[in-house]
C-alpha cells in the first residue's frame, strides 16, 4: 500500500492511497481513481483506433472486452454511481464509436445493442 500526500490548498492536505488497484483519497470521493481510469481509457481508445482499417469489428470487439471492459469493470461497484463516472461513460461511448467507425454525433444506443455491450451505468 502506497501513501502519497498531495497539497490541494495550503490549509488542506489530501492523502491518497492505492490498495489492490483502487485509489482512495481521504474524502472517499473516488475522483482520483476515476481520473486514473480516464487516463487508461484514453490510451485504450488510441490502441483501438490505430489498427482500425486492418482489423474486423469482431476482433475490435474482442480487444474492447480484453482491455477496455476489464479496466471499466474492476471496482465499478464502488465508483459506478458517482457523478464522476460520466467521464468514464463518455470514454466508453468514444471507444464504441471508434469500433463502429461512426461520427462523434451518432447516438450510441443502437451501437451498444449491435455490439452486445452494456453501458457503464448498466453494469
């Protein structure tokens, strides 16, 4: 278990601890953990976007489940209902749009159904 002290405001000290891959702060807001997830999911979007012309949708879906879904699903029972989880949902929608190779303004509702993937808030 790592302990890192971060000064947010000169009079307030925020203690951040990582335990079993979950990042907790002294306020139990999960914001730090979700920020770390966002960084990992941004990398995953890049990984999926890179070979999009060479790989079939079926294989991209497999990559999604092996990398993106495993990142999202780990610890979701703790942070899934928080307002910060909307950031994760937006990154999930971006990944789905990349897999289906559609524009950013296309609704993801049908894309989730076609790919048989549950949205973050449904898990």
